[in-house]
C-alpha cells in the first residue's frame, strides 16, 4: 500500500483550515491541488438528505476553480456505489452541484463546452467510485500528489491512501464544528491498514485493532 506524502497532506490540511475559518481565498503563491475530489454522501449532503450541507458553497467560492473561471483547479464528485443509489440520485447531485458552485445549469454547460484546457473542468462518476480513484486521476490528467480528496467516510480515506492521494476530512475542509477533534487517532487495521473511522476521539493511541475482514480471515 502506497502512503500519502505526509508533508503535502499536512500542508493542504493547514491551508484548507485557514481558508474555512478566515473567510478568505488561499494566499497567493501557496501550493494548491490541481484536482479537488469531493464525496457526495457525507461531504456535499447528509445521506438521504436533499439539501446541501452548511458552508459548502461559501468555502468552494474561495477556491480558484476552473469551472467558475477563477483559476485552474478542476473538480470531481464521486457518487455512492450503484447498488446503493436511490432513485434520482444523479439528478440530485447535479442540483446540489449547481447550488454549491453558485452557477446556473446553462453556465455549467457552456463552461464545460467552451473550456479550452485538456482534461475536464468537472466530472461526476458513479458505481464503485472509490475503487476507481486512479481512473479519475487519469481522466483529469493529474498525478496522485496533485489531487486532494475531501471525504467523510473511512473507506474513502482508505482509497486515497491506496492511490497515494492526499486527503482530509470534510469537517476540516468546510469548517464544521463536529467532531471537535477530527482525525485525533484515525485508527487503522493493523493488518491491512484500512481506515476504521475518521471520527475517533478515544484516548488509546496504542490500541490493537483489526477490521472485520482481517479478523474473519484469521
């Protein structure tokens, strides 16, 4: 399993926290990811909710997204696996994306159609999304270290680590107050290194833990 470069991940985390809490865009000259990857459930919305989560549009407006013609950063959104898709999920995703980007559907359509740069300014993919992270990088023509995954689920973080992509929790990126100590320990399976939770607040750093798959397999 390839590990994410820790200094780069820490840089993105500190920078995103400053953007979320200061209300200002990133400082000029700072290193930014070329591709911002967002999960849908837990990041843009609460699962089964039809509303955008707080502070999403405000924070995204501070970043130089190519689709809004404010910069060169591209955007990708991953929907849940196909078996878990409820009726109309893709339509809801686009509706919330228009709201998050503060763009009308026609502006998104013409922005994509008139974009002269290689690789898409925005992509939405579905069906086993987090097992296809490498394909998303290839489609956007970026290296793993040039992307940042913003996620709310442990399996999303595990996929980022496997792909060598820096990641951070959605509550850090968007400045949500809960949980108060995100990623305090981030317990991982001692056998396969899969993340078990992104919300751990226990005080036992040295606890030996196995995921269900490794425990069942002996």
